[in-house]
C-alpha cells in the first residue's frame, strides 16, 4: 500500500511539473487503414488544442496524401479529419480535363467547421515511375469546386523529389475539405501551354511588333571631311567662274591711266 501511494504521488508530481513548465498537451490521434466496403482505404486522425494562427501538421498514412497542415482562424479544442482513397468520383462530378489522375481522395472535417480555419494544405506523393509511364514529369492536384460543379487545379506551393517519388504541397481554395484528385500533367501541356506559373516567356525578335523595331530612316552619317576636299574637280570649276575682286579691277584702271599720262608728257 505504501509503495502504491508513493507511485501515485510521483505521478502527480510529474504532472504538476509539466503544467508548471508550460508543456502543451500532446496531440491525440487515432489511425485506421481499414478497407471500407467500397474497397477504398482511409486514415482517421484527431487533433486537440489547436491555437489560432499556428499551423498544426497531421501526418497521414494509407493514402496518396501523406500530410496535411491546418491553420486555425480561432482556437479549436478538438477536431477529427478523415482522408479516404476513392476509386472514382461520384456520378455527375466528371473528371479533371487537363491532366492524368492516379488517385481520387475525399477529406472530411468533424467536431468543428471550415469557418474556424484560415488555411489547409496537403502533401501528395507519387512515384516518378508512374509519372514517366504516363508521359508526365510534373505532379499536379485538383480540388472539386462543389458550388460550380467543376474541377479546379490547386496551387502548388512547394515541390521536391525523394527516393524515386515526387512530392508536392498544394493548397486548395477554402473550405479546404472535400474531393481531390492527384496525378500529373502531360508533357505536351507543360511545354505548350501558358497555364503553368513558370514566369514570363523570353521575347522572340520575330514576335516584336513592326512599329517597335528601329527600321525607320536612320540618321544622316557624315565623314567630317569638307565636300571640296572630297570633290576637287567641282572646286576648280567654281573657282574659274568666280568674278575678279573689285580692288583688282580698280588697280588695273589706275595703272593704265598712269601709262597714258606718262606718254603725253614725253
């Protein structure tokens, strides 16, 4: 009896020390990879004491989505998420038109509502062998826009490779839960389409509008050498046609008059 009392006292002391040190409660979680009646596998996780504005990462197993990050808008005491692989979408949903789908996934939220969340992201993992065999090199994800009844491509915010797998973190539009599709984009779409966020394409000279090209009349170029130096013949012709200066003519008249006066005198 004394030994049990001492053990209980030690446990209470440890708990008291943890609370005094400010240790946060550990996330409570439960995982189930059971096969459901329709042949799909699912993963169920619980999370407790989520703080507003602080992302909480939940690891998943048994699905093509390996991880999710939830950022609450308000403090959430407890929530449960269920992520389930699905063979195909429900009737009438259609399929993504701009890619090749490997898996469909359905994610559900319980014990709280999407309005209490500010952001949800998912990490998907696909083998590079599958991508190569399906003529693709880029992992892609889609979410089902239920109000519009269309599949929308999710924003890829990070991508990496790991041991023969391609990983991508994607962010769907809120509410952040519902139907997802994970697969790849065909190479021809990657190379021949401007829908990917790869930045502006380089400008090709042939695509520049004609009015922007400097093909108008260029500036007049001169050699800096006087024209008469370049064309001496025209200079000589102009010099012979130039009349004698007035001073020369007057000098000649006075010279002739002087000669006549001299002759008359002698």
